[in-house]
């Protein structure tokens, strides 16, 4: 890792951040720090002013909140349950030998940069599924590099960078994009009641961003990251794949494909006995698939884990790595060995995020940014550039997309429309801007998961938050340049950003 003056473990760092937040919140509250922002009333459709102030946690009520919510906050911490369940499935794949055989076959005769490109590309596509991609791809990225006889840290870094910085590159409309779009339209309707936005409003610009970012992130990983990692001595013997193992792969993958086809059939509406996993009360398909009442959405982690179980046991039964119930039991807990340190890290990370959110410091900062944006006199390219910079800064303190857009959309969408820039382009700009700093803030929910896997595979020296963050800087730098150039270039040229959507608009026409 990088040399730092103080080798503070991530747990100690989070504890320091917790106490720092408590003290800072008390000081800012004493100074009566507050801000205003404009939002859209869902009932009336009118713009309303909101006032938000910093809460002091350096108080009796603040301490009471911390004490009473510490356990529940950890239990309900989004990454926790998903990570444990996914690790059970990945443990089966690893214990039975499926991953070793499969990844060895995949990497043995392939160029290193090709494998890295595939990993990066898949992670960018996985952003469609939201944050779930982190718990699935981070352990798989590490094992892909490990069985490819490369430093697994490289796989973790490339995976986290692609998932976090690529969160704004969604070729297909995700559930998160759908929720943001509703807020965008609410704001747009304050100026034009008839304004409408299609489902594939950002398809073209996102396809270009996906291709360019995949290539650049692959290059950054191979040229900037891998040479800086500690020397990795593989403990894996060169695997010679036998006919039995090859048959195991065929059986395991075949069973997995059949299971996947069944799941796909169950999310297609209108077919006989299909649609069982959908929220049939929703109107748009994306909401049927990823809505709050969708069984596919609620049970996605379980569905993926069952896929891993079926593939792993299919392989294990064929290769005889699973012979009896004892082997089954051992495989279920294989990836959970030594998970105690990860759980402790996630506890203090969840506590820090809980404390910071309760203080409302991040919300006040974003509200202040909304006020600044609303007062900008810029138009065109300067407006787009300033928005990217300000939203990127705000995201460091309030990473959640929906919570930020609830604050920013009221001022940003109307500002863009008054500058003859379309509401959909304002949303594309916002989503791109916030993704530029996702991987740089410990307030991002899955940053702690990234650190946990770095600590698991980093056997050379102490893992630190600052060290892990430094690995993200090259990715953040390059994707900032790429997305700013794409946004401004696309605006100046005036090409459609998607089906029926353009950068420019004359509202009310």
C-alpha cells in the first residue's frame, strides 16, 4: 500500500471520524449553521422553500440517538445482510473448485488486459442493478485475479472503481434513474406542464460513455495500478484441467443456465404463468422489475445466491468435491471464515454514516450548493461545468442520489430549462457529476466493503482508508475529464442524447 505517516487501521479511522463528527456538529449548531433549498410540492406542483439546519450530536439528545440506534443501524446497514448471503454462495463456488477451474480456463490463454476489460465492462453494466453489484462483484473480482495468478488487490480496485465511478453510466433505465426521472419531471412541470421524457432518453450518450470508460479504466488498471501494488506470490499451483473437471463445468454451467432461463421467464409479463416475480401493480416495466413491491427486487440477492449454489453443487457432485453432508456444511461456511474483522469494520462504518446523516451536515452542504447553483448567471457549457464541479463536491458529503436530487432538482432543472437546456440533460449531468466522487468518500455505503476486501487480501502491510482512497484517484481524474468532455461536447454539437431527447429545449413550445 502507499506509505503514510500514520498507519491507522480503518476501524480506528472510523472511530476518529465518529468523534470528529460529533464535535463538529455541536460547533456548527452553536453557530446556527443552516441553509435553504427549493423543492417541488408533489400535491400542488409548486416550488416551495425549505430550511435545513445542522443538528448537534454533542448533546443529551444526540448521545441518546447514537446509543439507541447503534445496533439497529448496524443490523439494517444495507451492505451487511447482502454481503453475508452472497459470500455463502461464493464460498460454495470456491470450495467445490468451480471458480478455480472456471477462472483458470478463462485467464490461461487470455491477455491480461482482455480479462481486465471484461471485468470493468461487466461492472459498468452491473450498475443497472444499483449497489447490489458491489457485494457480488468485489469478491468475484478478487478471485478472478487470484486464480489468474495476479494480485487480487488489482481485481478489487478495478471492480470498486468501475462500480462506483461508473454508477452514472446506465445504458438502460435503472430503478434509481426512474425515481430521479419522476423528480425531474416534477421540476420541469413547474415551467411546462406538458413536458414528457421517454424511457431511453440517455441511451446514445451512455453507450459512448460505456465504451470509452471501459477502455480507459482498463488502461488505468494495467498501467497505473498494477505496477504500484505489492509483489504478489501466487500460492496457487498451475491447474491442469481434467476431463472430470471439464464435465463438472458443463454440468454446473448448464444447471445455472436453466435456472437463469426460469428466472428470466418469471420476469416477462404476459406469458403463461410468468410475471410471478414482478410488481404487477406498477405501470412501467422498470418499476415492475425493480419497484418496492417487486419480488425480483426484494429477493435478488437470494436469487443470485441460489444460482451460485446450483452451479457450485452441480460442479461439486460431478467432480466428487462434494461427497456427503459434511462437505455441504463446510462449503456453506467456507467464505465466512475470518469474517469477524469484516463485521467489526462494517459496524463502525455504519455508526459513522448514521452519526453523519443524523447531524445533517451533508444535507446542509448540498442545500447550500443548491442555493449557489440557483444563483448562477452562467449558461451553456460554463453552466454544465460548474454544475459538475459543485454536484461532485456535494456528493462527498451526501452520496445518496435520490436524497441529493430531491434537494437539487427544483433549482437545477428550472435553471437548465431557462438556459434552454433540456430537463433530461440536467439529469444526465447530475448523475454523471455525482458518480465522479462516489469512490472517494467513506460516507458511500459500499466504501467500507471495498476496504474490508482490501484488508482481507492485503497481506503485505497495513490497510488504511487513505491508502485505499489513493488507488481511486487516477480513476476519478480520468473519468472526470472524460465525462466533462462528453457532456460539453454533446451539448455544443447538439446531437440527440437518446431516443427523442436532445441537449437543448425550448419549454412551453
